[in-house]
C-alpha cells in the first residue's frame, strides 16, 4: 500500500552533468558551438559580438547600434524584416551588456534557412536609417524619463556611481540629452569597429541537424564579413570610490524609499568566489535567507529584501537591496549589520546550511534542464571568461562548504565600514 504519511527522504545531488557543446571553427574563423538537445523542431541561434558598454566612446552607442540592426538592412526596411520574421513564426531578441552584444533568433527548423537569411542581412548590411533611429531614440528617451522617477532605479545608479566613480564605464550613465546626440554616423562608426567576423562567435541549440549547420556556415561562416580588424583593448580606468558612508537623495512624493547597500567584493575567478556565493545566498539570496526571515518575516519592515554578488569584468560587488516605508530605513540598516555580525561570530546551524545547499543544488539543476537554457549556460561561460569546469566546481563548492568556512568567509568579506548606503525617498 502506498504510504502517504511518511515523506520521501531528501537526498543531496551526488553528481551533475551538463551537455557540452560541440565546438567547431568555420572557414572564416568564427567559432561555432553546437548544442544537441531537445526533441522539438525548434532552433535557438545566438550571435555574440565582443563589444559593449565599456567599449563605447559615447553614451548609448553600444545599445543603439545593436537595437537598430532590425530597423533596416540591405534592401529590407524595418517593416519588411518584421513581416518576414513574423510570417515564419520566428522571434528575434537584440540586447547588449557591459562587454557583449547579443543577437538571438528562435525559429522552427523548417524555416530556419529563410529566417537566418534575414538575420544575416541585418548583421552584414545594416542601414541605420535616420527616420527609424529618431523614432526608436525618442521612444527610449521617454522610457528613460519614466524610469528616472523611480526610486529603485535612481538608487541603483547612484550606488554604482558612488563605488566606481562617474568617469568609470560602470559608474557613468546616460542623461536625457544623450538620446538626442545619437546619429546614424555615431552608430556606423561603432558598427564598423566591432561588428565583423573576427569579433564574434555563434551558438546554436535545439534539434540541430546537418542542414542547420550548413545554413549557418553558408550565411556567416564561408567568408570574412565586416571590416575585420584586431580589437583594441579599452583603457583601464581605476574605480574612484566616494568617501561618503550614506548618500541620501530626496524625492518628496515618494511613497517608499529605496535602500541600496554595496561594497566591492571578489571577481568570478577568485578562489573564494563559489563558496562566497553560498555564504551570500544564506545571508540574503533566497526566500528563506537570514535577511528575509528577520526583516520581512519577523519585523515586517518590507515585503522583500535580497543580497547577492553582482559580477563585472575584473571585479564584483556585494549588493543589498530593498524598498520600504520611509520610516523603516534606519531600522533595516541596523538589522542588516546585525545579521552580518551573526554570521561573523556564530556558526550556522547544520540544518540551515543543509537547506541552503539543497536550494542551490535544486536551482542549479533547474537552470540547465532545457536545450535553450543550456545555451544560456555556455554563453555565460564565454562572456564571463570562465573555464568549462565551472559548473562542476560550483557543485563541489556547494556540497563541500562547512559551517566553519561560512563563518570564515563572513569575517573576511563582510566589512560594515566599507558598505556604502544609498537611500532615495522622502525625508522623514
């Protein structure tokens, strides 16, 4: 008889395997990473361009160069590009980050040759039409103005500026007038410098057939495209961190205050990084964390508070974030520091550590269970400059970390004196 009273035993994940891409080099030197996974006749295609926010000479240059690819290419207008992709049931995403631009296509296998032909045209012969650029820039400017009134957005930007300095690429942000300075010439200059076959890589995942691979090689791998030049490494600008402990920005009509706290931490290649992630997850990285249990569940100061390590090229930030009623800002800061002290001075109970481990192991499995999430995983490895054993090392770090290591890491990296507090809201 089936036992419906006794719960099944909880077992820790003993091993973790993730499908590795089949790595090729196409005739023109572009790396092609093929991930064979999934049974549905759907393909995800990703082109990574090695340029982003830190490579631009003018604000918004990287983002708009990427965004405008779909607004006209060769003899195709923006409406024709949209109509063709829509007709074949394809979905196109364009995005950019600190150091990369991304072109992502989702397509049915049977129409992949036709949809990729459109994408290749966009990549190789964009026109950056002035009329469409004006419309896109104006739309983005209006969204920027709306976001600029949100206390959370103001606080996030101010924390980065306080940590990196206003001249650093990670601390410098666009202003409203920068949207008016974007021209087709500015975008073409960025495109010609970085968008070429010597500065990109391709990922394709799903039910990948030989015809799919041949199609990619035909459109993007048979010969060099773009103005292939050696990529220049941007000049390194050291962070200039403010000496202010607390930065307050008043917003008279704010119903809530946004609180951000942050300080520099290790970067992703540091030997302590993987185990420090466990410590920070226990501190504030999931719903059952110390910060949530104390500040939300016990005190009722906020609906949610979180902490995490935000990674940038060559550095990282310990960031703590919440929104709360204006009068609860100082009590929350006090409780955050109390929880830091607890981790520095006391051993974490065994049961609590096991719960965090099980949460992180489960999250690890869920993140890489589908063919398209596998693309995300391996793209992350490339863009972060990590080796292919990162996932195995992550599993080992979660499984092996001890109570004593949690305390030692907290003592080493939780420095209350270095945490900058940014508060945006109504003065109480």
